[in-house]
C-alpha cells in the first residue's frame, strides 16, 4: 500500500509540475503574441507563396509560348504583305494591259467612224473604259498603300509649284461646270512626299468641284508656328456632321437627296485614298461642313525650308530635230518598246494613223537592233517599264541612248509607279505616263516632249 500511495503521490506531483509548465508555456505564448499561431501562419504563407510561384512560373511559360506564336504570326503576316505587294505589282500590270490595248483600239476605231451614231458609241465606250480604269487604279493603289508597298520620299515641297499645277489641271474642269476655282498662291514649303501630297490635294479639289453645282472652290494655305494648313473649301452640297467619319470609307457617296446623277455614279474612292495617304505620311486632316452650304477640308503638316535645288537647273539648249511641227507627229521617228503583243498591235495601228515613221520592239535586243542602222534614228522613245526577262524600259532607253550617242527624248509607260521609278526617270530626264494610255494625252505629251528644251549633258 505504501508503494501504491507513493506512486499516486508521485503522479499527483508530476501532474502539478506538468500543469505549471503548461500554464507557463501558455503565458509565454500570450506574452509573445501567440507565437505558435504566427509560426503556423508563416508556414501557411510559405505554402501559398510556393503555390503562387508555381502558378506564375506556369503563366510565364504560357506567355512565352503565346509570344512565340505571336512572333511567328507577325513574321507570316509580314511575309504575306510582301507577297501581296509583289502580286499587286504583277496584277496592276496584267489587269491594266488589256485596258491599255482597249483604249488605244477604241481611239483608232473612233478616228475611222464616218457616222454620228458610230462616234457616239465610241465615245460611250471610251467613257466606260475611263470609269473602269479609274476604279481599278484606285483599288490597286489603295491595296498597295494597305500593304505598305508605297513608302514616302520625304523632301521640301513648294506649295507655289503644287498650286500652279493644280490650278492648271482643274481650271478647265471648273469652267465646264460654270463654277469658280480660286487659288491663293503663296511661297510656302512643306515637309512631305511631293507625289503623294499632290495626289491628296488633287483628290480634295476634284471632290470639291464634283460636289459643287454653284458658287466655287477655294484652294489656299497659311502658316501657324511650325505648321502649314492647306484648305480646300467649297460651296457644294455639304456633309451632315454625323457622317464626317463615313466620308473616308470606301464607296461612300453620301445622301442621294443632295447629289446630282453624276455625283451618285461616282465610285466614292477619292477620300478613301486621301485617308490612307495621310495616314502613311502622318499628316492630319479635319473637316468642317454644313448641309447645303458647303465644306472645308484642312490638311495640316510640318513647314519646311525652301528647297533651292529646283531653282538651280542646268543650262539648257534647244533640240534641233528635223520635224515639221505644223504636221504634228507626222513623219516623227518613234521607237516603241512593249512586250505585250496586243498592246504592240494596237499601238501599231495608232502610230500608223498619226503618220509616224516608227519601229516596234518587244525586247531590249530588238530595240537596239532597230537603231543599229544609222539611216534611221529615233526622235523619241516610248517604252513600257516592265519587259520580259526582268528587262526594264529605263535600262533599255539608257542603252539605246548610249548606242546612238544622243539623249533622245523618252517616255516610260507603266501600270506600277514607284518612288524608285520616279527617281530614275527624273535622273534620266524621262517622262512617266500611267497605263492605260489615253491616246489624246499621249499625243499631247509626245508633242510636248519634242518641243521642250533639253538639258545640257554634263561630262
């Protein structure tokens, strides 16, 4: 019994010691802000951090895969754009070739018509061909802009020269509609691409004249700080403010209630092309208009310093060619270079009707063979830019000029204009004409080329 009593006493003693120790630990934990609970919280946080780290790692891996896929898609898109540009270049040439031949042939047909009805039908066909040509050219050019195939050639552009050219081109159009075209000339210069800027202003003025039936159109420009503002204002049918953004969409022609039949038949691509070119050039355009009162388009772009290069032209000498100017192109010696048989045949008929003394060639070699005989030397060279076997009209003209030892006046015809071609043509003193060719314009250009002063060659 004594042993059992001793054991019970020992147990009670141990219980007291244990209780004291537990109380002490609990008091210690209370004093330390529940340290054990904090320890458990820390363990839980570490677990959450590990889980979140794993999720972030997985997300980053997914983002890397997505970025790789996006990069691949971007490269494919850029390649597709490049291929698209090449296809469009070929399409613009191939699609417009039949139209080019048709324009030449309808002109030849019209010249042999003896009755009024035949002339009327020829004129109607020619107008239809003109409409089709304008539409195709606009669509192809818009596609080239979208594909990034048209790159600006930045330079200082004289608004005096630009406005003079616009006034010369559109004054007869305005007079035919019996409206006034006023141009406020200035001596300002802007930083832009001369070809694209000219096309923008042309489209704005053409659009203003088209939608103005009375009153007039004003082309002007002024400078505010470092910006030049070109304005095209008209007294035409106007635009509802709700439709300001829509006018730059393809094929938009506005409400027919405010337009004539001719305006309603318009393709509606002029301002769509303007918007794309302005976007390419990073210029800005704003519109202010009111129905039945008119519209004002304001193009804003950076001012530039005067470009003195255009005023320092080389000395000139007059051409001395044995051509009877009173007979127009009669007996004029023309070398025509074209690889398309249909166009070549159509031009053969046209040059024959004009009374020209001409030679036809379908390649560089044939062109050179045509001038080997010194008894016949061309007064003018007319060449397609894109020939077979990657030959070009500009290189062929250069070789012909070298062979005969004379800077013969030359005209390049092309369905695929480019900045490089414009530069090469300017350097070589060659005129550029876009396909499809209008015979009347071609004849005027050829006559002009034959009577213009020729630049003195620098040796």
